[in-house]
């Protein structure tokens, strides 16, 4: 039972770190783009912007998963 609690706590910690990294990455993307992401996605329905943001999220997911697996 003690081992289960340790694994659950570790999972929650890594989840929090992952969500924080995703938030920071999105803020960085929003800051460096010369246009409004909200306008491009919602109003103009620009699929290309959605694909780029999705690619960044997938890339970060792979990096975070590798970091968790390696620890």
C-alpha cells in the first residue's frame, strides 16, 4: 500500500509539472506570434494555426514523457 501511495503522489507531481510547462509554452507562443491566436482560431478558423499549436503540444508531451520515464 505504501508503494501505491508513492506512485500516486509521483504521478500527481508530474501531472502538475506537465500542466505548468504546457501553460508556459502556450504563453510563450502567444507572446512571440505577431497575430492574435484567438482571432485566428475562433473567428478566421485558421486550421494551420491549430496544427502548429497541436504540434507544439505533442512535442512537449513527448519530452515530458521521456523525462518521466527516465527518472
